[in-house]
């Protein structure tokens, strides 16, 4: 059973500043700036694409990452959204 103070501490966390370890692994890809697709993030972070997509979604919802343009994938000929660290994050 959790102590009442532990529950209060958890609920007092700012969701923007509380980063899960897997989210931090994704953010490490952006250490030098730049824009990346979800596929590129998966490759650079060593995480499977299905893990990357959920974490990227959470980071976008929290305002830490933002979509910024798109590119045409040369192999699939489909458009892919580019992501970057949000301004002011």
C-alpha cells in the first residue's frame, strides 16, 4: 500500500517535466537538434517502431515534441511527418 504522501507527490508531478525512461531515450535522438521521422527515431534509438510511435505521441501531447513538415520516403513513396523538439520545450 502506498503512503498518502507518495500518492500526493505522484499527482503533483507536472506531466511535462516527468519523462519516462523510454521517452528520454527518444529525446536523446534530438540532442544535437534536427528533425526526424518516426522511422529514423526508431533506427537511431534502437527501439522498435511500435514503441517509438506511442512514446512520440505522448511527447507531442505534452508539448515536448512537435510535427514540423514532412518528407517523401524514397523507398515507399509515402509522406512521413517530421518531428522536432518544440519551441520553448
